[in-house]
C-alpha cells in the first residue's frame, strides 16, 4: 500500500540531508527525520521505512506530511505547521506564566497542569484547555511550577560581607603550626536499633532490613578539622550544651594544640558558641587562660557553607553514619575507626573560593559604597 503523502526530494535537498547525516551535533530526532525522508524518497512505504531505520510508523507518517505541507525545513523541525494558530494568545501565555509563579490555590500544595488549565479557562473565554497546551507554553518559559528547591536565602549586607571576607582571607593564609586554623561544628545523630534481625545477603539476593525500627535516643558529634594538617577529630557526647562546648575548647587548647600560640577557630553562630560558655563552665581564671589562646571567627548568618567542617561532616555522614547505629558505644567505636582511617589517608580539603571570586560572583549583592564597584578600591 502506497503512502498518502509522497516524498520526492530535489537534488539539493538530498545533498543537504546526506551532509546532515554525515556528521555534526544535531539532535537525534532531527537526524531520524532526515533518514525517514531519504528512505521515503527511495520509494519505501510507511510500513517499509520503520523496518529500514527503526522508526515508528506514526513518526514516518508525520514527517512525510510535514514535508508535503511545509517543505524540507519544516519537516526537519519540531515546529507546528506554518500558519497554524496557537490555542493561546500572547496575552494568555503571559497570564498562565504569571499564574505559575504565584502561590497555588487554597487546598493545593503547588500548581499542576490541570489546575493551571482550569484557572485559565475561568479567566478567559476558552471552553476547555488541555494539559499539553499548558505544558508547552510553560516549557517555552522554562517553568515547572510543580517543582521547588529548598534553599538558604541569606541577607547579604555589610556584616555578611565582612564576616565572609574575614574567613576567606583566613583560608588563604599559609599554614602556620603556631597559629593553626581549625574548623569546628557539631551535628546530632539519631540512634536507631532493629526490631527484627536483618536477613543476610546471599548470591543474587540483597540484604533485607525490616522497615520498622526502634528509637534509642540521640547523640551529638563535635567535629574539628585542620585541613592544613589533614587531620580531623570527632567526639561523641550525650548533649550539646554550653558546658560541652567549653570542654571541647579546653581539649583543643590543652590536648590538640598545646604548643600553639593562637588557635583560630571558625564556627557558626549557635548560641553556645561564645566566650560566655567558658565562663559558665569554668572558674574565671581557667576560662581566661583558655580564651587567651583562642580566636573565634564566625561565619555570616545563614552561610554555614563557608565553614569547611560542613564538608567533612558530609563525608562522615556518607561514609560512616548512613546506616542504623543502635547505641552510643557502637557509635563511638565506628566513628573512631572512621577518624583513624581518614587521618591515616591524610585526606584534606581543597578550598577554591577566594575573596576575589566572591567579589566577582557576588558583586551585585555587595552593599553599594559611594556608588563604587565592590571589586575595585574606593581610593
């Protein structure tokens, strides 16, 4: 049976298609259409072409029709038939785009294609609209209202910039054993036990763990990282109080860096991270003795990513903590082994973000001073 739409290519069209198929970086769909047109030009029917080039019969039919109706360029493209009218006018497209950027209607977590189609029908003279019509118009504007991204939205002001550049300057300094830079933070971990004994893995069968579990309380991990020395330390505690923070700082001074003149500690803005915590935990003379060797550098608010220890905690979570750990004793043993192995490797952190890069990437967010460019000096 002969196809309804007959394809008879001109010589220059055949040449163009062959050149298209000979190389380049065109989309696979476009190359497939070129193969269809060349096969159809050789007299193959809609049933014969799919067997020759591995294409669906509906694709073959649509490609033939587009060639007959609109020529070679139209047949190779994904656009509608020349002169075809869209269901939505430019104003209606702008309306559905604006709707997709607003909060979803009451009772809905987010906009869906069906909700947008229904709302547009309500606001315009259309009797009905398909979800595909809405999807295509949203795609043109690179919108997917049913998706969202969790993000930390900081307030970039003068204080934010001052703290950020202070820490970035600190990271760029050469290593100094007498004045080490130590990143500090803590993280909670839920202790979880099994209610049923897991079934061991066998050849061809995964290990099976029951979905039910038992909560056995919470522990806290206090993590310090010295990236220049390639060393990290993890202490496990029952709580995360001012006294616990003070104990960590005393251990840092007396045990980890007893010969240092000054220990520069990078940490976030948790309420326990303060000099006052040491005065609450120790007598004044002892608190002052410890603080004389400490120099706190705080990250900007909502910018904990500037603290390198966050990277190390992520590695710890992935390599060691991503499982059910039933009790504190097991947690202490497993974390200690992870710490020993990673320190033996001398693993370190390669930090690439500098003050210069911050001014280039975040220049628009920097506070304007005398109308100047933050990347250039004012004088």
